[in-house]
C-alpha cells in the first residue's frame, strides 16, 4: 500500500515501491493511484461541499487507502496534522496523546524537538476528494437501484403470465442484492402488491418468486396478518412441498416470520401438510441449510403446546433421533430441544421409548458437546426412563449412561444438572445390586 510522506512544497509523495514519485493533487487523482476517476476531482461541479464526517460514517465498510488512516485510532483522518518528524495524525488523536504527557512521536517514538502540529491541507483535500468520489458513486448506484425497484413495482401491476414471473424474478434479485431497496419496496406498498399475487390459483413459478421477495422484506404487522389468510398459507405450504431447495428454505423462513411472537395464531398456520414438508426438509442431509431452516420452524411450532401431539403424529421423533449423530452443533441443539419439548407430552415420551436408537444416540451426546446439549439429553433420558424404568434402565446402563452421569456429577456443571444426574443414576441402579451395578458400569477402582 502506498505510504504518505509530507514535504514543504505542498505535494504528496507516494512511495510506489521502486522509488518515490512526487505528484501534485490533480495528478494523483487523475492517475488513479488512490482509486479516483480520470478527469480531475470528482467533487468539482458539486454545488455544496460534501460533509466529510457524514461520508466517512456512511462509507464505513469501504476499504480506505492506508495513507488516509490515522496510526493512533486506525480510522480515516478528517483533520490531518503533521509533526516535525514528518508523521501525520488526526488532530484530536495527537492532541490527546500530548495531553497524556507524551513528548514523542507515537509511530517512530522519536523525541519531539518541536511540538507544533501543522495542518496538512493537501492530504485533507485528497481525503475529501477520494471520499466524495466514492460517496457520489454510492449515491448514484442507490438512486439507480431504487428507481429500478419502483419501475418493477409499477410494471408488476400490469404484466401477466411469464412476464409477471420475469418481473418478480428481477425484483427479487434487486431486493436480495441491495438492502436499500427493501425499504423502498415496503414504502411503495410492495409487500401488499406481491402478497396479492398469492392465492388458490397462483402458479408455483409466481409463488416461488413472490415468496423469495417477501422473505427478504421487513414485514409489518398488517402485512403478516394479510399473509396468514388460509388461501395464502395453503399456497406457501404447497410451494414448500414441491419447490427447489432454495424455495423450500424461503417458504420455511417466511412461515416462521408469520408465526413468531405471541398471539401469532400458529395453530391456524400449521397443518399436517406443512409438518410433513418440514420433516422431509429436515431429513434431506444433502442440504445443511435446509436442515437448519426446517429445525428452526419445527422448534417454533413446538413452542405451541397444542401442536406438539401433531408433530409426534407425523412420525417426527424417529427421524430426529436418527439424525442426531450427523448434525453440526447448531442443528444438534435445535434437534435436542425439539425432542425434549416433545417428551413433555405422553405421545412424545412413548415415541422416544419405542425408538430403538433413542437411548444409545442420546447417551453418546452427554459430556461430548456443550453443557446445553448435556442438559437436554439428560432431560430426554429422564422422561424415557421414568416412563418405563424396567424396560429402559438396562439398555441405558449398557450404553454407558451411568459412567456419563458420574462425569456430570464430578464436573463443573450447574447444580441443577448435577442433581438431576444423581436422581437418574439412583433410578438406573434400582434393579441391580451394588456389586453388579458397578460391574455393569465398568467403573475403575478409583471411581468406585
């Protein structure tokens, strides 16, 4: 990256690697050394001088040339000043350095023979010009994008058939690629317009594109209420069951947006068709993003106690249990939480007990992942063993549950988790003599 060196003639010296070149401000911008545009200063012709502080704030994520960065704060300089050592700093930063009693240059640590700070007007003008060019370009792109969004919304009111699909596709690309377009679409009534296209006679091609737009908007309460209409929900569920993986994920996220929060009417949104579609999405290991989205919505649905029996009735428990060993940590906690919630209803406990891999798969997760996973696994095993102790205790002990429980008891886990481990350990030992239980656990003499 070029390094800045001041001199007494008002020029900027850029070290380009094989020796410095002395360039004046106009040449520097024209030559494009700092990302400028040919033809002189970009801000020439602008009626009002742009505020540098505002530009720096709005261009926060842009990569700034190192010559514009204050060595103290590592932020772009707005009022650069130069010391007698030739080093340049933001005025407020270097004055603060001096106020702390330092008499040295922060970069070189040379002792200063003169504490005068000289405004570097040339560099300040160069910084302002560079930020102006980037800011104006950003504003131009923003105006183009917003204009395109409005144009597509107007077109959407008129077109039909394949032209409607193409218009929706273009609008989706604009909304996904440019966050600034989302507010414009909402302000121009875009959510209501796109929602109006969803209904019992909507083709899946139109539905997929419309859902792809809606899931990327910050929907307000009226928009969500409008989308909860039975005919619209029915279409979204149909598209979820038959669309591409991207469309399935969009449908899943949109439904979750519609039912999150209190009094969302999740029981009116959820259906057996939706639950079946979610289960297929979760079981498809080829698409981890789909698994995560499906588990997220299942988790939200299971938070409604009245819907837990329905989730069990579609056969959700065995597939979730089978998935446990292959899930990443984020998905694993969601799956365990869903199973733990389902274990609070009689049907869920019975399904967990009847699944052959519940005990071995859940036992393996204890003390092998996070404390949260251990706590959820312990809660599931407690529910299963309490339901059918004689049937489940022996398989649990054979799977190594007792040894895992002892590890929990001896660990730094929270007291509630330890107490539950003690209770489950006692429960599992009821059908054994002390000697046989210890031998079954394969404990060492030290642990004994």
